[in-house]
């Protein structure tokens, strides 16, 4: 930290005589800083991608052995359901807290703690299986595994907001900002890679005849290993002595303060408060809109296998439902790439995808009971793209755009907090909204569920209307900023 402060103080001195539009460094120095920035980006991408991959690898492995936890370990279906509930609750709250922690403390420390904590929780779950807690005392066994999974949700929440913040720190040059949608669209494939790997890992464990708890121990080990790797990651270019635009802007603001006779004591950008983060234009609207989009995603993700199982055999039902998840992977890449082509106007692209989804949900509501397997495969793959694209981009590229707003750019660390608020609000809204699905389908049938999702999708899209209008009909003085998604 002292080295960073010394570097900033030295740069302040060098910048004393410069005007606000004068480059911070000479063209040769700027080229060198850019070269060093670009050379490290791939490593930052790889390590943060792997960290979030581990999060999904861990939580999906648990879901793939639920049947064994009930049949062999003796946990009731009620306890397994409660594990999902406590996880969603702690994960939602943890996202909001983790984002703030990532902006306040070294991000690599927060990410590593999340990985180590997740590994420890999985080991503790194995301990309860090895020593058969639930048969020794049902109350002890149930309380122990619910408590562990509650903590597991907190540790799992670090990967999204903090990983996004590290990505935003490194992919901040002009070319990266112009391609932010595509970069983050590719980066958000981590969750689907983790889910697929978890399914393959569990299938291998069970087919090889190993005890099922190896499906929990393997991700625990990989979390520990990736945690040590993450500790070596440099979270911010300034920590490596690289001058970015944010550093230059902060120094220019310090210069203006000094010229006005104010005392300047720059030890780096301060973390933004929750209140200030919510005041950033469109953060609150995106947070609530994402909640409705995430609810649509969760209903399809969790309930499709159950719905399809009423009409097809289990193997075919799971195969058809998997096409929805497969479609989500390219969804983020497509939305990111298209929004880059339109100068970062992501809300307009997201709104288009959501309107198309409403059409497909309308068709589904009328014909879901009569569609054949081929038609369902095609429809669900397309719906996966339409749902996955906006969901992936809002919590990555859009969050980075919002955190780069001129009101905070160069002054505050905000990306982790903004991402955490959007993720946390989304998870909380989705968790509450999921409670309505069971009663709806039981009392009014599956058509009511699809109409429910149409309402959720429409509500989320309407919340984004001000942003969509501002993108389609920008004010003349804002058009240059809109080109990089800053307004």
C-alpha cells in the first residue's frame, strides 16, 4: 500500500503543471503502460473465470447427489428443500455484502476467502456424511448441514461481484471498453462450464463405483487449489504501477482541489457507499429489473424438468430441459456482441430479447401441453438464448457500464458494490417469486405459470424503459458518452 501511495504522490507531482486535457504520461510511457495492461488481461480473465467456475462446480455437484443424500445418507426431502432455501437467502445477502467488501478490501483476499470457505463447507458436509450425523441424531444432523449450507451461500457469493470488479479493473482500456459486451459475454460462460463439469464429475464418480461423497470432496479440493492461485492475482493495474484512465482522472480532480486551496491526501479511490451506488443513474432500476428476469430464469431452470416429466420419460425430459441451459451459454455472447455493435446500447438489445421472450412464452402458454419433443427442443434452446443473454450481461457488462458513470469514475471503487446490489436484489426477488409457482400450477394449471412469467418479463422490461428511451433518443450532449454505454 505504501508503494502505491508513493506512486500516486509521484504522479501527482508530475501532473502539477498539466492542464486537464494533457496526457498524464508521454506517448512512449502511455504505450508501455497499455502494453503491460494488455499483457496481463488474459491472466486476470483466466483466474477470475476459474474462480466463478469453481463456485458453480461446487454448488451443482451438491444438486447432482441429492438423491443419494436422501436414499443413502437419510436426509429428508424437506431438509434438502430447506438447504436450497437457506442457500438462496444467504447468497442474496452475501452478494450485497461481498461487493462492498471487494471495493473496501483487497479483492484477491475476498475471492480467496470465498474459495477457501466454500472448500471448508464441502469438507464439513463430508464429515457429517462420514460420521453419519443424521442417524446419530436427526436434529443434530439436520441442524449441522443446514448451518453449513447457510455459510456456504455467503462464501459462494464472492465470485460474482468481486470477480466482475477485478475484470473491470483490467479491461478498462478504450478497445476493451468498446468490446466490453463480448468480453463479459465470454467470461460469463464460467457458470455453464462449471455446471456441465459438475454433472460429468458426478457421473464419473458414480459410474466408477466410488462413494458418492467424492462428488463433494473433489470440488472442495479444487476450490482450495484455486484459492491459492487466486492469491497470486494482481487485482488492480495500479498495484503493478500501470497508469489507467481512472488514475489519471483522479489525479486531475486532485489537481483541481489543490488549485482551489483544498488539502489533498490521495491514498487511492475510496469505496463507494450503498446509498451513493443506488444514486448512480439506473442502478436501482436494473437491480429490480434483473430480479424479474432472474425469476423467469429460475422458474424455467428449476421447474422445466418437473413439467416435462409429466409428458416424457425421465431421460427424455432431462435431455429436453438441458437444451434450455445450453442455449443460455451463447446468449450472453450474442447480447454482448450485438450491444457492442450498437455502441454499448445494451438496454435496447436486452429489451428486444425480452420482448421476443414474451412472444415465445405466449406460444408456450397455449401449446406447452401438446408440443412434441422436436418443437420443444427448438423452443427451449431459443428461450435459453433469450433469457441467458440479458441475465449474463446485466451482472457483468451493464454493471461495469454503470460503475463507469462520470459521477463516480476516477473517484470511487464502485463496480463490486454495484454488481453486488444487482445480484443480491435479483436473487432476493427470484427467491420470493419462486414461492408462487407451486400454488399457481396446482390451482390453475401450467398455463398460469407461463402467464406469470410473461408478467415478470414485461415488468422487468418496463423498469428499463427510461434507459431504452435514452439510448434510442439520446440528448445531443450525451451521444458521445452513449457510444461507450456510460449514460
